[in-house]
């Protein structure tokens, strides 16, 4: 995974539009632990959903944010799997 540069991080921090979700999870390239990665993500997304609901956000808004985060992660996993196959 590419590490964010200071300028990229600064741009992200300057965003002031509504709530944002950032998840940083260790993942595994190979082995049995790779099967646990999606489960860990689901647990993290559930925890984020609960935190956002406690901040009095509408449940439809929270669900949309969590869904988008999950979709982006699935896209990343698909790209990573394709890259691994190409090597």
C-alpha cells in the first residue's frame, strides 16, 4: 500500500465537508489470515456506524457513508488481487 505524503495528508485534513471515514487496517498478502481481513473490516465499519449514530447523524446518512467506505475497500481488494495474479 502506498504511504500518504505530507501534502496528500494535508489535503485530506483540510476537507471540512460533513463526516468522513478513515480506516487503517493491517491486511495480509497470503496465508490463512487473509480470510480474517474482510471480517475485521466489517467489525470496524460496524464500530464506525455506531460512533456516527451516537453523534446524532441520520441513520440514512450513516448507512450511505459506511456503504461507500465498504465499496471502496472492495474495489481496492479486487485491484490488489488482480495485481497479485499478474505478477
